[in-house]
C-alpha cells in the first residue's frame, strides 16, 4: 500500500474493512431475531473491528494526517490539520446486526485548504460493490419514464414534511413534462447504501433533515458528486466538514434534473 495514491488507499482500506465485517458476521453464525443481546454484541464488535483496522492502516500509511472516526476519540488538533480522514467504519450498524446488506464502510479525505473532499470510498461489502472517486463515470441517465420517481429516506427518522413535499413534487414533475408516474418514498439503511440506490438507477434523490454526523455524510457526499449528482444542504448551500462538533444539520442528494424542483418542494412543504 505504500505506493498507492490517496484514492487507491481509501478504496483498499475500505475493502479490507468490509471483508473483515463480513468475516465477523459469518463467524457469529445465524442470529435468532429475538436474541437482541447477541445482535448488539455483533454490532459493537463490527464497529470496533472495522475502526481498529482502518485507524491502524491510516496511521501506518498516512502518519501525518488527522483522523475523525465515529468510533474513535475526537482530537481537536484535527481542526488545524492540513488533511483529515473522515471515517465511518460501519455505517448502518443496525442493519449489519439484522443480517441485512444495506450497511457500508465510509472513508473520505477532507482538505481544509481547498475546502474539498478527495479519496472518497463507499464500500458495500454485503452487496459486493464499492463506489469510489476513482470510478470512471458519465452523466447520470435521464429520469425514468416507466416508474415513479423514488426518494430514499431514513426508515427511523424520515423528514416529517417529506410526504407533502412528495405530493408537490409529483405535480411539478408532471407540469414540467418530466414524469407522469408520481413520486414514492423508499427506506434504506446506511447513507452510503442510500446513495448507491441512486447510482444503481433505483432511486433519484435522498433527503434527510434531522441531522447526523460528518462521518455519515462525507464519503457518500463525495462519491455522489463524483457521479454527477447534486449534493447540498436542503437550502442548496454546500456541506463543509471538519467542524466542532462534527455535525451536519441536513442533506439532499438528487439527480441533476430533479435537484432544484426538489428543493423548491421541500421549502414549500416546510412552510405549509
């Protein structure tokens, strides 16, 4: 790994962490859905195992960089660092413990001097898929003409105004001649898995308005932007990283044909 670029290192480490999570879950064997203690033990072991692996590899190969990880102790010295790795070793911990496939490993590099993300990777080990800023991509395909537009949201904390925004968006899309099939909401686990639904052509937008942490957002944000999707706060302003506390208030990721209309509808729904 010593000769790898930042992006190559990010992808390689994420893949190793993802495989370690799969190995761990396999070693735990089949879980009884009623055995919550055992499932929580698996979740805690997954968080810890992936964090230690990622932290050790970054310390070995990028020893002068700072690290912000969900599972690590925060160090305020990162605020003055020139390079900060923002890591979620296991995003979608709940889904991981349920035996589901919609969990991910997030690794991103924040560069304060240019206020930019680099080397972003979303690894989806149970789906055998990795999304990276190394991927060769073209513009997103046109909006689907044979099904409803789909917006992914959190199953536990969906925006309260999203049903109204969806109703408004369906009308605006029809009026603009963009879609006659309406809009539907689907729930998916990890933020990385949500973005991947869009990259796979199964959804067109993601909305979250109740806040979460930078490690939830950074890698999916960078990957979505790399793939040509529009990622921002709900008001259209860019999300920035390496703050204290490391908190992101809200987020939209949308197909470029949809982004402006979606923001309009979210604003209208919030004021009704």
